[in-house]
């Protein structure tokens, strides 16, 4: 039905991006329009700029590039040392932009389209090497006194980059100017070794910090490298640039290749790994007319894809722009820190001048010590570590969220996630699957026949994208009734109520009980919700002529997600426009984990309840997918929309988007928000505490200038490294998502079910029947493969094996078999037998020990395989091993 949680689809996509990403929309309009005023075409150039370490260099970059004719916008992402320049290539070239930045000593280079950042493996600059070598040689000065001058030479050798940046910034009070003053002061006092140590420590720490930042930004770079730069046309075999592909072009995607552009499968069938977008590492079957998205990998078959978007407007391109926009937004904490830093530096410089001048005016003793103390205070005037403490942690957290399939629109949202006390869930399409089945369809009063009624209903519902509408259309088609949406006029959607339309002059309303009042039908049978099913009514010209009931099941993992939120001290409630009986049925399926149920709500009612929860319990999170959830998502402290399956309106108004239907991402996002807040707090404490400790040491004991420099740049490096811990899995030592978690078991089971359905459709249902019976002939039977009785998954932790042929396999696609033969026989050749398991309870065991010459299959490794034997499955399909070594079984051999 058109009411309820209606997800809109493609028609709103362009408008959504235009509102969410005005800069991107403006760029596209510039492409089609006047450009820079000279008929040019705007393009974005990505630059790796190693000299950007804090907000002062960001301001310097903008001051250098914005005055250039042909440059429209400059964006500096400090944590990743990335500069994005939107310019007219006819007016200003990439090489000119790089030359301007390098004149200021910023070490800029162009990042090619589709490539990752190239600074990860860079060696230290010649300035760092020369400074370090000369300083090391100067340590022999006690043996040969003239060598002490090498320390001064070390300071001079490493100083040029600092000097260039300081001059380009107009000698502003940034880190470069402060360090130059400290070096000059140390040299003036005759402490050449200290001057050389300052320069070397500063330049070396800056290089290490660059490497750490680049490591942290690897996920950002991978967004650009997801899509191949060139594609193959299916009709001619011609290889062309992905940017030259228009909408409607058919491209070929072979096994092991990445889908280049969003589109629809028109030929072939395969399984696609969508983990790059959704974070769910399990293969999804694709056949005509399935949708595929750019950046996902075709695993085991050939597919021809008709493109539906341009490369610059694909899902992965929009995802990249969202992440960039989020990284450039400043959180409340960052704004507070930046405002404090603005006054901190001038105040400390004045204090340092006072420490140097006041003793001089008072003719105090030991003026050298006072001058050294002034230099220590001056070095402490740089707030780089404090300024970096928030954005680098936010940057790493946003990348971690994107890696697990959650797009968060800024640092403020991250901080709000860490404060959540209440989580409100929509029902249809959020807690439930949104896959309805018709339990009953009845004619009321014999006023029309069933065929006519189904024709009216299916024709009107075919113009809606709501899951209930899909179920009604499919039900009518199963009765050999074909809808004709072209005959429908005056189509309207009433959020939370239903839809209406006119066919041949008859006004037809379809929806819940509220639609009856709107249609001027005030009488009708009192129908109880049968077993918690949703009840719908059909009213024609004011008369009730039909009624139907639909049911929907809860998503896998919904109850576990709510229990995880409860363990975090977060209260969970349901807000639904469906009936009380339907809400109660969902609560029963969830095992009673919800603390409050609110049913039969209009969009305005949901907004009111969200406001009440915020006032009563604290910061509130709202999760929804439909168009009528959009107001409540906007009203919540954090609104989370269901991405690929949700409506564009929900995505627009929400603060975060799940790229998959896995609701377990919600507690994971909340936990990430809490970790981010703790990381930021620790960063601020460390950055302030280190400076305080150095100043206390200088006052109480003796001023050590190199220690002050080390504390300053070392704290910056420590802040970066500490923030990078957010990129790791909580509670593990892993930087990458592993396939051996319970989540993988759920995902694998889902993949098996999808494969079973696909094979059942193509083989007349034989495979599906085999899947239901299991290899042993029944759900409770023993596993014939191992001659061992199967036990429930939670007790036995059985392996779940997915066979995915590699590129060199003889058979392009596995066929579901009801019998997994030869797994545990003594002969190792039996391991090479192609096997597909379609039952979670019965999986092959003990076949990972030998080296069979199998067909090169890859398994989706589950939590049962914590030891060897399945390690290859943790890598990409290309890297996985062949034969039995790539399979996972419970023995872990």
C-alpha cells in the first residue's frame, strides 16, 4: 500500500544528491553549463600534499590556490593530507597547481584517478636524511671539536622546508615560524647541537606523522580505487574509459572483475561480493534483472550490465563525496578546540616574550637560562596536537564506519551517537524484512467479483514502491491478473494511511482503517487482525468492496541488535503506523526485547513521540526506511536510514545511512561513537598534559629545548597513532574485518538461502527441496558427509561452507547438490569433489587437511574456524587458495 513506510526509489535520487551535496550538484551543472565563464568544463583534481599538518597549512593552501584564475573551489582534508581542487583545466592545469604549492614547500603531487594515495611508502625527504646524518656526525665533537659545527650545518640542511612554508604564510605565528625562532635562538645562545636536534626531530616527526596519517586514510583512498578506470563494451569488446560510458551502455563484467558503474544485469548470472559498499562479506546471487553497484566484485560468472548512471554519479562516487563532506564538517568539540587555539598561541607568545624581557629589564642573574625558558615556552605555543586531537579521531572513525557499511554525515553525528540513551525503530522494512505475504483476500458484500477487484488493486498498487504494494501485485499475478498502471489516473499517496487512484471513472482507495474515513466510508465490518497480520481495505466510490490481510517477519539479527543496545544501557522502542496486533506480533517474534510499543501512528505522531523520548530519556536515535519516517529521522538526535533499500527522502533527512539491511550495524555505530568520544578526550588530555609537563620540567629543573620540540611533534604523532586505533575491530588486534565472526555465520546462512532460491527457480524447485531436507534427508538427520549427527549451530558451531569457483575453475558456477559426498573419506582426492552445502546444521568437516587438486573454491569462513585451514577465506577471492586449503571446516585443520 502507498501508506506506511513507503520507500521511494530512483526518481528522487538526483534531487537527493542535489540537496545533500550542493557542491557536487553545482559541479555537474557547471559541466553542462558555462563552466568558468570561458565555456570550460569543471573537473576535480586530487592532490597528496605532505606539507599539510594542521589547520594553519590548510589556510595557507587556500590562500595560495583560490586567487588563481580558473580555480572555483579548494577543499583541504587535513587528516589525510589531501587537497581537492575544482578547476577549469582549460584555464589552469594540474601541473601549475602543483608548482604553486611546491614553491611554498608543501610537497604536492597529483593523485591519479582510481589510484590510492601514493605517499605510504615514501622515504624521508633529502632534508631529513641530510639533517640526521650531519647531526649524527656532530656527536663525535668530544673527540674532534671542529665537528660541533656539523650540528649547525644539520640545522641549516633541514630548515629550508620550514623556511619556505613560513615565508609563504607571511611569517604568521604557525608551527614553522615558531620552530625557526627556536632554532635561531638556540644557535644565538651557542647551543648548536640543540639547534640541529630541533630541526631533525621536527622534520623526522613530521615525516612519521605523514606516514601515519596516510595509513589512516587508506580507506578514503580505497573509495577511489574501487572502480576500474577502463571497461569493456559487451557488444564490441572495445576497451574504453569508465568516464566515457553513458547511461544505457551495456558493459561486460567477467569473473574476478569489479563492476564499473551502477546498472542492471541483462545477461548471464553470477554471485557478487558487495562488502565494499555494505560491509557484508557474503556473495549475493545476480541474474536478470538484478541491480548491481559500482565497486562490487563479480565472483564466479559472466554478466552483462546495462548502466543506469554515469561514473561520476555512481553509488561509490556519491559515497566518496559523502565521506569527504563529512570529514570537512567540524564537530562541536572541534569548534571549541579551534576557538581556544586561536587565542592560545598569541597568549603563549606574549608569555614567552615576557619571560625573556622581564628578567633582562630587571637585570636578573643567569639570563641564558631565562632565554632558554622563553624558547621552551615559545615552542609550547604551537597547538598542533590539540588542534589535531579531534579531526584525526573523527576522520578515522568515519572511515571505520564507511568500511563497515555505515555512512555518517559528520563529526557532530559521531559525537551524538556516543550519547544515545534511547533507540526508536520503525517496523516495516526496518525491524521486519518488508517482504509481505498475502494471508487472505476477500470480497465484501459481493458488490464486485474477485477478478475485477484484483485488477483494480494491482493496477493502482503497481504505481507504488511500498513492500505491501509489491506483495499485492505479485498475488494478483499469481491469479493470472495482469496490472495496467497506465489506466490509473489521479494517483495519490497518503503517508500512514494508503493510496488512491481512479480507473474508468471509479475512485478507489486502498489502505488501512484510516483510509476509510478519507474515502467517506464510515461503515464496515469489524475485522480483528488475524494472528497479528496487517489488515487492508479496498473502497470503491465510498463503498467497502474488499479486505485483505498481510504478514511480515522480523529481520535476522533484529532481536540481537536490540539486546546489544540494551546491554549498552540504551532503551529500545517501536514506532509504527501498523496496527497494534501487527506490532505485538513483531514483539513476540523478537522475544519481547522491546520496552515500548507505539502503533497506528501518523508521521506527525512519530515526530511527537521522538520529541517526548528526547525530553524524557535523553538523546534519541531513530531508525527507519520509509518516506513517512523522514520527519522523525530529522527530529531525532541521530536519524539512521536503511540505505540501498530505503527511500531517498529518508536518506536525505537522516544523519547516518546503513548501506545494507543488517540492523546489527546500529549498535556497532553507537559503540563506535562512544569509542570516538573517549579517543578525543584522551587526545586532548595527552596534548595538553605533554606541554604542561615540559613547562613544569623547565621551570623546576632546567629548560631543555629539544625535549620541548620532541614533546610537541611527538604528541602530534601520538595523537595520530592513538586515533588510528579506531580503525581496528573493537576487542581484537585486527585492522581489517575478519570473516570469522558470528556475523559471517549469519551472512553465510543468508547467502546459502539466496543461492538455494536461485537454483530452485532455475531447476524447478529440486534444489530447494534438497535444501529443506538437508544432506541427511531431514533437518534432524545426521550429516551423511561425516556420518555424525548434526546439532544446533549455537551448540556445535558447525562450519558453513560456500563453494565459489575461482577464475581458473572448470565449472563457471556451482550447482546446489543435496549430497555432500566424500568429505571425510581417507582418500584425499575426495576433497576435490565439487560440493555445495545448503544446510547450516550440516556442513562438511575435516576436509582441510590435504592438498587436493580441486576446482579452486573459496569458502566464507565462519567463527567456528578460529584456527588454520580457512585463512585464505579471509582474503579477497583473488587471493584465496585452491582446493581443500581454501575450505573451512570445524576441525580447523
